[in-house]
C-alpha cells in the first residue's frame, strides 16, 4: 500500500555491476520477482496496475547490481505513460539487461511485448513466471523450444515459491558479463521515433510451437465463482456483506488487545513516574508524562489493534483477486458519475492510506477522470481514521445494545462506508459536471484469475509493516502534538481557543474541544481521538477510559454520531496533501482536495445534528 | 456452415467469435494491446450486475470492456443452422 519506503526513481547509476530492468504485462508477478531478487518487500497484489511507479533495489548477494521494477505495459507504443517509461528505458540504454516477465498461462499475449522488445535490444532474458499456476490450468511451456525460436535465454520460474530463481540470476549474470553491444551508445533521432509494430502473427506461431494446452479443470470453477460474484443479485450483495464481515472481525478482535495494551501502558507509565518523581521540574514532568508519553500510549493502544487486524484481512482479499471484481461490478455506477470502475480500485487503496490511494490514481488513464479520483479519494476513510470510527461507534451504541452489539456495530460501520462512497460519487459527478468537464473515456480492465493467497506471508508482512509504520509515525507526530496540547493547557490558552470554536462546534453537534482536536490532528488523522481525550482530561487515557471521559464531558449518542461524520469527512492529513500536490502539480487543486471533505463534513454534521435533534 | 459478422458487444452470452477487424478509433491501440487483433478468438464470459461492462476471454486472459468500446470490434461468428 505504498507505506514502506524504498529508494524510488529511475536513475540509480551508483550500481557498478549493471542495472537489470524488470518489465512485462501487468499482473504477471514482476514485483514478486523483484522482491525475490532484491530481498525487499514491495507490496504485491493480484490486480492489474498494483505497481504504478518504478522502484530500484540492489540485488541480494550482489550489491553492485541494481534491479529496477518498471510498471506493467502491454506493448511499447509511446501513448500510455507506463509504456513510455519502459520504452524510454530501452531506448535510453538505461539498463544493461532487460528481464521480460511473462505469465505462462497467457504466453501469446506476453510474447507480443517480448518480440517488440527484441526488435529494440537483444540484451533480454525472458522469465516465464507462474508456471505452477499454468500447469494447474493444463498449460505447459516448452522452454527449450522457446529459447531456440527467440534466440535469447529463457527461464521458467514460480517466483512466489522461489522456483527457478537461481537459474534467472545465472542468466542475468551471464548477460551482464557478456560483451556490451554497441546499442547502449548513442540513440539516434529515428530510434526515438520508432513505433514498434504489433507482432501477433509471430506470437501466435511461437505459442503454437512451444505451448501445450490440456483441458482446464480449474477454469470452469473459476468461471463459476466469477459468475457468482458478478451475478445480478449476488454481485450487488457481495460488497456490503464482505465489508460487514471484515468490520465485524476487526471490531470484535481489536477490543481485547486494546484493553490489555491500555492497561499495560498506564501501569508502566505510573511506575515510571514514581521512579522519576522529584528528578524533573514539575512542569517538565507534566509535559513529558501527560503530554508526550500519554498521547503516545493512547495512539498505540486505541489505534494499533484495529489496524493490525483490518490490514491483513484486506491484503488477503487483494491477493485473492477480489479487487478487480469490485471495480468490474461498480463500473456502471462510476460511469454514470463521469468516471470509471478503476476509481473503485483507488478507493480500495485509499482504505489503507489516502496517500497511497492518490498515487494509485495513476492507473486511471484519462487525465480528467484521474483528477476527479485524486480529489475525491480522501473522502474514503483511511486506516488512520478507521480505528476512531470503530471506537466512536462503540461509544454511540454503548448501553443501547447487549449481546448483538458487535453485529450492529459492523452494520453501522458498513453503512457509514457506503455513505462515504455515496458522497464521493456525488462529488465526482459534481466535479465532472463543472470544473472537470469532458467526454467520458474508455474502460479496459483485466480480470486476473483468482489466486490462493500466501496467508502466512501476508499476516507477517502486513502486520509488521503496519505496526512499524504506525509506531514510527506515532513517535514522530503524536509526541509533539501531545506536547503542544500540554503547553496550551499550561499557558491557559486552550480555554479561549475552545470558547472561540464552541459556537461552530455546537452547530455541528459536537463542541469546541472536538473541533480543536480534529484541527490539531492535521499531521496524522489517527491523532484526533487521543488528542481530544488529552484536552478533556488533561491526561491521555486508553479505550477503557474513552467512553467515561466522553460521557463526563456531556457526550450523548448524538454527539458521538456527529463526531463519526466528522471523522469520516476529515481534512486529508499532511502527508496526503503533499502527495496530492506532487501528483497534481498544482496548489489550487490541492486546496480543492482539502475543501471537498471539509465542506462535506461541515454540511453533513450540521444536517445530522438538526435531524437528530428533531426526532430526539 | 455459415458465418455472420457482428459487433463484439452483440455477441450472445457464452458465444465465441473470431476478430475480423478493429475500427480506427482512439481506443484501437488499447484493444490491440489486449490481443484483440484480426484472427484472435474471443469468448463472451459474463457481465456485471447492471449489464455492463462485459468480460471476454482473449488470448488466454480475461478483459472487461464497456458496450461502447466493444462496439469497435467486429467478430465473425459461426452459425449452425
């Protein structure tokens, strides 16, 4: 989900042993091969366009050799941005070896790209990946024959299992050691203008010679599953049901660990405080324990458990190949709002992190639709807002429900997510009817086969990535924010700020302190609730204390509901705004992207407050 | 055995056809990239709940197209009677 940082970019000339570029059709496992070669952990997922940027890493065991993972492309025409990146890499001689990764199950289409690449350079290794999956589908590739026909090294691999990777490495080393041909030298103007011709006839001929096809027992099952998931009734019910189940597991699973963490932290903090009592001046002690460490403890105990459960579940669905089906089913709704189903994919990424969702918008080809998708992406609650939603739902429903509370909570959350999606569609329609007017574009989406997810790997990776990321961000952002609140309190300024915000807060069904907490959470959305607790109580408390602290400050179910709406439509965090600025290259669009959720939040909060007051 | 020419979007459910031609349009390059070129076999698989888009199998993979975009492709379909 773009949360781990690698050195990104195309240059990386510091590798003396040479540069290896990985290219190939989308969703053939380039990133998996990349991870296997470098030992890095670039996020992989079973859908076309998962990787939209290029990453560079050093080869494991051979630090002098750089490996570059290029975005997927079907051919080398200079029209689409991804295809241009791959084409420029070859023409610019920016790599010493090109590994074209192919999907063994549909070699014919992959060979078109291989043949176009071979027309430009001979420094190619063809990596026929996913051979095990192909074998299960009754497809066998004859590597020796293929090598004879293409005249370049062929390696058969199953990168996810590590099969054939040693052969691939050996082929790459041989290619890098081999004499450098002249073609890496200057590029003449006419080569830059070169437009490769499709080579389908040749691809067909080679496929007939090298690929054996038996009956496909799994194909029928996959098709059945697809027909089920896209059926007239089942297709419509699939998404809400799925979300409700995921939310239920997350909410039920996060309660216990949250409580335990909160208790452990408060015990540790009070022990530490007694241990250092007298060693520090009182003002510093207060700022350190109540401000910095207290906020940090709340962020970790309230926010971490739901994130650590939701994220692996989501990654599981992604690995299965579920996301493209969601895009497929929702294309019609999006197209009526002047966009396309690929926006659904970017929303799914936005669930993880809005900044990642914004970067993911690169998969949308039409610039107009891409802009609309970027501007509306922060309307989808990201992982940073998600735990606050579950906590607030708990507060809202507290006491009102008994045993069935978990199910109702999950349903409420599902409803809220659909509200967010509805508002996003509305804004998309508004934008494409006003500032982003233009003709509707095309929609081409590949539906990859369902693949068995690698469960162990997913759990470890996404929990670890997620945990480290949240902890790092909490340390970097929560601590100073907690300190600011503490200083505001010590100086007495907080009272007047709260009083100033109070009328606006009341109008929106909350209070001045809530608005202040949400405003101060600008660096990271996950801070809003912990800071609010800090403002209310003077010290930060865990979840156990959350409901009681809020109740003490006059919160009712209505207040919690309005706070839920406010959490749902929250100003994008600083990191997201910076990403939007980078992607749109415009301050005005960035400002609009902040204005969209803020205005939606304000209007809906006032409306919710009014309607609730009418009926209550 | 007879053949009939039709637009890809008119292909009946579960039916197969062979691509005859792709119209000259701004969509053409994308369709060609997927392998929708003369001679390629296409099978209509399933449609989304709202009837659009529709998934087609072409050259070993599955691609979804909207009706309007699929109309740019002409297919040859074998008729039995």
